[in-house]
C-alpha cells in the first residue's frame, strides 16, 4: 500500500536526505542540556557520543547484504523514524556509559540509511541521465539546518530535551508518510 505525495524520483531522494538529517540533527542543539543533566565534563560527553560513529562504521561495512534482503523501501521507511525514536530514548540515559550504549544502535541505523540514500541517489542519477548527488546532499544540509533551528528554538523556549526529541518522532514519521510513502527504489 502506498501513501503520500506523488513525487518525481529525484524529489523523493531530496526529501529522504532532508527528513533523515532532520531526524538525526535534533540532538545536537541539546548536547549542552544533556551534559548539564549528567553533570559530566566535555571529554566524557565526547566519549559517550562515540557510540554513534562506531555503529555507523559497523553498518557502512556490513549492512549492505541485510539491506538488500530487507529491501530499500522497508529499510528507509522504517529506519528514519526509528533514528528519531532512538535519539528520543537516548536523551533519557542516566549517565555517559548508558548514552554510549544507546547511541550504538543509532549509529547502526544511520549507516544503513546512508547506504540506502546514497545508492538510491546514484540509481536515480542513472535513471534520469543527470547528476543529483550534490543537490541531494544540499537537502541533507537543509534538513540539518532545520533541526538546528528547531532544536535551538525549543531549547530557548525552555522545553526539555526529552520533550523536544519526543516531538520530533511524529514529525519525522508524518514527513516520511507524506513525502516518501509512495517511494519505490529506482
């Protein structure tokens, strides 16, 4: 069953990059709040955040065969909202080790989405006979910028990181349905 807007293939790719980076980027404006809540030093926070890139490296190295088996459509539609959900849960971590452990699966999902989106952009380029990769990554930047603005505004309003990131989950899920509900891999 397909939902959402009927978009040109390249527009779906652009939407995927933007929504994914918005889902991923909302935690960053809240790092000072997380650090303060855990009462930890900068270095300790930095070490706890390494869970994400470790998971990402593992997924970028090993996830492609699993993604092919699951299917790019299912992976993309499921993992992007799960990234937002995992970040919303991670901000409840009581300490840096728990945060590190909660961010490992986030990294696994990020690496998997990176594979799907970049392969899809490449396939769409082939389908269209023209380049879209640079513009796709520009949309990633737009989504990340939007996450920074949104997160900064909610922090300024005094919303807790927990409530802020909980609000991101339905926003991302709805965006995925509207813009990528009809997504079919190129």
